[in-house]
C-alpha cells in the first residue's frame, strides 16, 4: 500500500522533476503524476 509523505523540494530540483514529467507525458501520450516521477527517480537512485 502506498503511503503519503510530505517533503520539501528545492525550486531547481522541482523544475527538473517537472521537466522529466512533461517529457514522459509527451512520450507516453497519457497523464503521469508528479508522485510517479519522484517514485521512479527514488527507486532508480536507491538500487
């Protein structure tokens, strides 16, 4: 089950995540949530 967590993200990092989100939306031609992108990045970096 997913868990709701509140975090603070710096402006520059937020812009990078949103840019990645926009690219994924264009590539997949469907909606991609901000949380989904953050989860993908965390999984990739923690492996």
